[in-house]
């Protein structure tokens, strides 16, 4: 008889969403609670599928947590699994290593948390015996491969390795316990339950390697539906996997082309159509949209000037659709509109040309750079990501701000930009 388990990682329960909270506290509360609801759905899936085990490959928590409410929540879900006879195998990831509650929590004896030395735990099954191999780290840093510390596969067992690793590296993720896919395949385990990278990846070969991704996205950089993996190990130790949806709130970028529009009512119709289509396609309970208006439109000036009004109207449309939010509005209007207007003798547009020339100067850029750096230094660390994750990202952000600010000032001054 087959052995079945659910594999998840990177739940980041109660992850603080400071950047989102600055823009919309109500939406931040919805998304913040979604990580808990997604975990409840994972436990529900375990019970509905009557699996033998749940595997958590690190980053259950989200850093240095001081509140025990998260611990109580997790313990209650583990009790549900314990009462149903479902065992749990988990390792601590880099975020769990910073959590104060990780070592204080009292859990049922059916929950195995692997320690700082590699352990191998055998779970007898109905027709197939399984050996789980796991290793946790007490430190959030792991610059070297953990693979040499894992035991060899046990003869006669289906061997499952649980590891939190950045593999060969991934954009947006720090290097953590790096190792190659080839080395994991060569270790001899039947299945590697991985964690750390928030995007689902499957590597087939001598072993089956799965990075399940985050079960609930937290911002637009974790867009799309999220899931866990249902794993079945057959009597011949062959492995079958199924992806199962878990995300409660789904982030998506929604682009709406306003080319040719000249009235706000026309733009509103297109925005509604774009949001309706995105809502129909989204599989999760809630859709959180990053709305981007593009194209060549006579409304470009008024949209830049009254961005807050446009965002409010888009938000109202989303509310009417149900279970839909617009978390931010971006404008990418064609320069051809502005260029055509600048051919006309207009003092406001002449001023715009002068501002662009000034903004391109090195002295102005340096002054703007210092101002931005000083401003973000006053923000909480978790709220600074919008300026880029490295020097190149920051310089691109500065370019965008300097270019967009001229258009915004011009739009507010332009006498002809009316609704």
C-alpha cells in the first residue's frame, strides 16, 4: 500500500506586512491572516486525503517573533493532525532560527522537529517503510552545503530528505546551505523535500526534488496561485506528485490599455473589464491586483494629476466585483502624448522641458539621491524594499522617480487637464 504525505515550506506565519500596511492597513490585515488560513487549509487537506504525514521544510515562522499567539495557533493545528494519526516532520529554516518561540513550544509526540545534527526517523507504513532525514540550524546563516551532513540512504526503505536550501542560488533569496541539484540526485534518496525558494520548482531525475514554493503569497513579488505538493510513494518506491492549491489571496499584475480613450467613463469601462477578466482567471478566494494603466490617451495628464481619485474608483470597481482588491495603481502612459503636446507653444510644457533638463544634471541627481537616502533611513527596515534590493535597483528607482516627478508636476500645472 502506498505511503502519502503533504510537503510544504515557507509558511511564514503572521509575517509582518509593513510596506503593505503603510498603503492599506485593512488589506494588510487580510493578507496577513491569509497565511494562517492557508495553513489551516493545508491541515484540512491532510485530513481530507488521509495522508500518513505532513512535511514542513523550514521557515514556518517569520523571524524574531515575541507573541505566543502564533505558537498557540500552530500547536492547535498539530493537535488536529495528532488526533487523526498524521505524523509531522519539520526542520527549522533560516527564519525559524531567529524565532524565540521555536524552542519554547510544546507539541504532540507525533511531531518531529529535527535538530542541529542530522537525524533519521523511521515511520513504518502499510506495505512500505519510510525513513525521513532532516537537519535544522540554530543560526540564520548557513553559507556552506549541508548535504555532507546527511546520512546515507537506509537499505530497504523509501528515503526522504528534508532540507532548507537556496540550491545554486535564486534572485531575491539570500544564499542558504547552497548545493547543486546534481549532488542531491546523486545522494541516493527517493525524494527531497526542499524549502527556502518561494517559487515552485520540480527537478526530476534519479530522485524527485521538489521546492513547493510559498503556500501563500505576501506581496506582488510573490504573484500567482500558491500550492503544496501531495506526494505518493508506491510499493516499488516510485514517486508521484500532485500540486494542490492553498493560496487564499492571490496577487496578480493587471495591465489595462487606455489607448484612444478621452473620457474617464471610457477608462472606467476598460478597467472594469480588465479586473473582471483577472478575477475570472484567479483560482484563489481573493484577488489582490496591482493595476497598471498603459497606452496613449488624452487622459494621461488628468490620470497623473488625479492618481488618487483613479485609484479610489478602481478600488470601488474591485469591491463591486467581490473578493477583489486593488493594492496599487501604476501609470505607464506613452511619451508620444507628452511629446505631441510639447510641440505646442505652451508655457507649462516649456517649464516641463526645463525641469527635465535640470533633472538630468549630475548635481540635481546627487541632491535627489541624498534626499531619498535620508528619507528611507527613517522608515522601518521591512518598509524600505520599494527602493530596490541592491545598488542597481536603487539607481533604477531614482531614474523612475526623477522622470515621473516632472510629468506629475506638469500634470498638476497643466490647465487643460480636466475631467
